[in-house]
C-alpha cells in the first residue's frame, strides 16, 4: 500500500496527517513551537523550530506506522502565508521569520501604495497591507541594512520547509500571490514592482505550480528518519487555498466559511479573472490556472474567546452556546460588531473597534452570547455580498469549518444569515488534508481534482435556511452595515485619546 503525508505548517504548530489511496486518515501528529514578540506589534518565529517540529512529526508518524519507511510515496506542504524567511548565500536564515500577523510595516505599506498607485491593484489584485511580504522586505532593508546586504533570496515558510527536505529552493504560486511581487494574472514575478524597491531578480526564487514535483527527500533526512524508499515532495500551497481544497471548494457556486481566531469567507473563482478593487483578497489557487477570492474578519472566534474570558471565565464555550439558545433571532434587539482587533473586509481599518448596539435592561447573557455569534456571521456576510455584487456569484451551499462548525445553533445562524445551505465535513483536517490531496494528485493517483475530492472529502450535516429567520436577519443586517460608518470617527478619537 502507498501513503501520502500532508504537512500543515501553521502559526503555532506543525501537523502531519497520513492518508492512503482511499482518502482515509490513518495517523496524525502535531508539534507546537513558540512565537516571539520582541516589541509591541512584532511577531516572529525561528525557521529552525519549524524544521525540528516537522522532524518530530515525521518521526512520530513513522513510529506509529512503521510501513511508512518503505511505503510513503509523497509529501506536500501547506503553510502560513506571507511570512518572510530571508536567506544568505549559503541558504541560511539571516534572522527570525517575520510573520503574517506582524504589524510593524505600516510606513512601508504607505510607501508601496504611493509608489505604485493604480499599478498595485492592476498587477497584484491586492492592497498593500501589513500582512504581506513585500512590506516586510522593505522594513528589513530600511531598519536592518546589515542583514539586507547579506540577503541572497527570500522564501515563504512552507517553501523553506520544502528546501530543507529537498535541498531545492522555489516558491509556489498560491503563496507567491501573497507577496505583492507577483503579477497574479501572468503568474510571473513582476520586475517593475521589484525594481521599484531595489529588489533584484536573484532574490526571487523560481516559481512552481502547487502539484509540481520539487525534489525527493534528501538521503541524510531519510537516514535519520529510517526511510528506505524514494519519497517525492510536491510544492503544496498557501494555507487558505489548501483548506479550500480540503473542503472540496472546486466549483464557483460553493463557498467556504472558516471561523477560527480570524474568520474567512472564501470562493473558488475558476479561470475567469475578477477585479475586486482591493475589497477582497484575490489569489492564485492551488488548482492550476484558477483563482480564489476571500474576505477576512480579523477577530471572529477571537471575539467569542474574548467575551468568554472577560465575562464568563468559569463557563465552557458549550455552556455559553447552550444558554444562547434561550435567546431568539436578533438577540432581543442587541447587535454586535466584531471589530475588537480592527477590521479587514470590507473596512480596511486598524483603528475601528467593536460595539454592542441596542443594550437595554431586559437583555440577558444569552442575548449577548447570541449577538456575538450573529455579529461574527454578519461580518462574514459582508464578504459574501461583495462576491455576489461584484462578480455576480450565486452560492448553492457554504461549507462551514472551524469553531463555527461545532455548534448546531451557530450553523443554523449561518444558514439563515447567508441564506444558503450550510454543510459540514465528516472529518475536518484543514489545510493538511489539502496538502495531502496535492501529493495524491502529484503522484497521479487520480485523473482529475474532482475524483480526488470525491475520495478524500466527506460531508456530514446540512442546515437549510428558515424563511422567517432569513427575512428577520435581512432587516437586521441592513442595520448592522450602518454601524461602521456611525462609529468610525468616535473609535478613532477614542484611540487617539488613549494613546496620549
């Protein structure tokens, strides 16, 4: 029997899952690693921690399933997007990786926008935001000239891991799309952008497709892990693209709603190019010659976590959700906006803050909890509306994953607010499953991506919109959309006073 391993190189941990040709998850393992915050707004990791974590995950999987030593056929990798790994001429990291959630680069974003103007959106399809890679490169260039002078190339996290495994340096398209250096339509590095900021062509790694074979595991690693056969490594993809593949998002009428710390509403775009004018992220997909769009709520599940830890620390999430069932559609007149960490879609505003609107003495904790569930979902509805209005999309179903898929109440709220059938996955493996599917496709286990999805992706429950609730939420959502404009200036003023 042959096996594949999907590796998910996340922000807090690396996870590995083993699957066979039937798409059955055989084994899995996880290793955590630390984040470093040397200054406020900084977020960094050691690339060496990714390697040690991955090595331990592979060793654990092989120990659990010894036949992997001879029957492991391929590995592919999903990785956190945007994070900068800067290498010297010997391929060694010059500094800690600067992560996607690092926000030190506001000045560099402003410089990029002012320098490129309309060309930025025309070429990259995205705005210059602190999370992207180009602003991080410019920050190092300005603040660490010694490191910059030694830099020979940059990679993204999962591509650095592939480099360790194979000895070959390259960057895969779905991840490269999040650097602000890729011409997304042409699928080439944009040298006009690079040269505008003093980035040489040599610093840009060769580009590959997600399912491309990028090398085999190096003999020294095979010897250390006890692997006896040849194991092919396939390029993999950005975490959101891999998560979408792992949820079966391969058709334009199907979307994914992922509620974790942040929230994502994601849609497959096919081969037709869209221009969302920066209102949504738009990236190359792991499926060749296709794209995906997505909107982001910065504090989705984080809003619920903040609420629980602040006001109900002795309660479990399950207890709070059960209690919220005692409220009703619209939370008895209470409305919540989940802007507690600023917002991304559709309002690119780091200074906006969250609100409870409509509080009165008759409301209970159940109403507040339900208002948070509804407010998070309204925020993701903003992305759905943009896709419908700008691209004319009509969704027949939304696949719900993450924390939002663990509650029947929340799933029904999603069905009612999105006015679309909601489906859940039988076994949710996230981006790691998408990576494993990429390895399976790279090994020619399937003739088409649809066949691979049929074998690897299983759905479980369905939630249909309730007409009465849909009509009520449509009216409440119209009010929700007004809250940002009504509170923006007040929030900005409060933040300015608080910073004095």
